[in-house]
C-alpha cells in the first residue's frame, strides 16, 4: 500500500475525493480534507443531523466524527448524531462511548454541543411519513419483481434538521450491491415498510446475484427514490476502509449518490477477492463485532459465490449464543431458500419480509418442489457457534461443536478456504 503524504483532492460532478484503492490515508489528511469540504458548504446557522453506522460496520468512526464535529461545531445551530441501526439492537451508553470514542458518560468531553441518538425503529412515534411510492413506480424500479405501494417513513430526527449528513463506509452488500450512501437513510433509519420491501426485493434477486454488483441495482434505485423525498439537504461522506485495520483507502464527499458511487468504485477494487476455481469448504471466522447470527450471517453472504455445488460453509463464531435478539421469529420459520417462501407465499406473506429475506440470504441458493415438499439447498450451512445444537438444527442448519474446529488444519487444507475477519471482504470466482 502507498502511504499518502500529501492530499490529492479530485472533484467531479459535485463530488470531491481523496485517496484510492492503493492508498492508506494519514489521519491528518482525512481531517484536513473533511474540514475543507465542509467549509465550502452553506451550513452556518443551520441544523445538521449526522447519520452514522452502528458497530457492525468497521471504519475509524471517532476520527471521522471528530473531523466533522470540529468543522461544524460553533457554525451550526444544532448538531445531532443518529445511529443507523436498521432493525439491530440499540447501543448502550458504554457501547456508544466505545464506538464514537468518548469517555463513557461524558459525551461533551470529545463532542461538546452534540446530541447522540439511537434509531428507535420499534417506536412509531419516532417516525415521519414522507409520502408513498405507488405500486406502479415500485414495479418499474424493481423491474417487475414487486408491485406494492410503500409508505416511506423516516426517523423524525432527519426530517427535523436542515441538513442530513451521511458518514460511513461502503462495502459489498447482500441486499443492495454495495452499502453506503442513501442506504443509511433507507433502511438505516427508516420505517419497517420500506425495510421489508427493499430487503425482499434483494432476496428475490438473490444475495449471490446482487452482492458486489456495481451501479444502480433495483434495490439501490428504490432506496434513491425514497431518499428523494427527504426534505433536508442531503450530503454524504463515504469512506472505504481497509478491512480488518480500520485505516482508510479513500474518502468521497458530496451528494449521496455521487459520493457513494465514487466509494463503491474503490470498494470494488479493495473488498473483492477472486478465486480461479470453486472450493469445497469455507471456514468463515466471524469477528466479535457481530454478536448474533442476524449480523454474523455476513460470514456466509460474502463467500457463497465461491463454494462448489454440494459444498459447505462453516460459520465459526464461538462467541455467538443466539440467532437474533431482535427477531425471534427467525427461529420459528428457520432458514430456507427463496423458492421455499415464494411457492408458499400465502403461508408466509404475513411475516416481516425483512425476516424472510434474512432467512433466504443465510440459506443461500436452492430449489423447492411444492408438489413433493422437497427443498434442495445448493450448499450446506454449518454453524460452529455457542448457539445450542437443538436450536441450530430446528432452524434448518447444520451444527458443529466449535471446539472441534481446527483453524490451523483448515488453513493447511487445499480444499478449504479459511477466511479470517469474515463479513466484509467478498469472494467471487474469476471470469474465464
């Protein structure tokens, strides 16, 4: 990697960028870059809501937020930081302090004049409806896969500020292609309706087909359509982090679509590994930032494309003891391929579609014969976690005692791909 010793700002179509796929950016250059970008915006006397990721997304958030805070405090009338949880669990004060880099209980020590809020996705009083995307438009955006109107609800903290600033990383993503940008609004701080619709649309396309797809996928198109209804001025700082280290390859600033696209181009170069041939077995070592299978499933999503038919993915995470703290219904329906739900839609359509989408994403590709009731997944999914065996098997997954996993032997096995710090880097097969 090249250590950047001087800023290289590039501006195109209202987006300014620093760094690139071969760079590692010094902290002071990142701070200077963001100060210069924000100095050029008309923000004096205006209120700003900064939408940031939760701890399941890795990036040097204390560095980035400190730079934004330093550039805005004293200029803006109000500064609020909103944690984009989607439907993840709320972060405790201790977790927030660690995540944002301030002494527990003393936010003002590092971020004076700032309010920090968790997205309260289960509380309807925290939302504002921005309008409806009609069924005909959803059909157009989804390329005919869905024709459902959707109420676009958003956390009122975004609506009640003059400016909404997205601040977060971009990675290959199983629902939308590449994460980041307007995705921090929808589903990051959105209501259940558009969360369900967007995730089920991604499931209909399938994780293996959409993950790592550049450009505007149907799900991205739906998200951008919803974001156009946001009354606040929208800006974004989209970064590409060096997976496993937190260092930054690049930073892009501007309107969300353009900043996201610039970052996605870099992420496609840095977060995708290509294999010449499929492997029989993958052992994904899941880091502790994922604390249940709802989030740790990324250890499967990112490797599914390189597993041979009939192969196996072992998700190794001894620290995980539950499937989902926030979505217990996943234990009732279990994990199934997409067609299992599509061909029995009357049986499952009343459930949250986001839960159904998660189920299909972790089960992966497969077939279901409605006449015989036989489901045939393409690969085996085995959990080597702290989740009890009966719970794992009842959820339609394979179980392996994590104590029986030999990571050294897995690394030496020619038929096994061992993936440390799994969940952010995507593995794909090289095209002939």
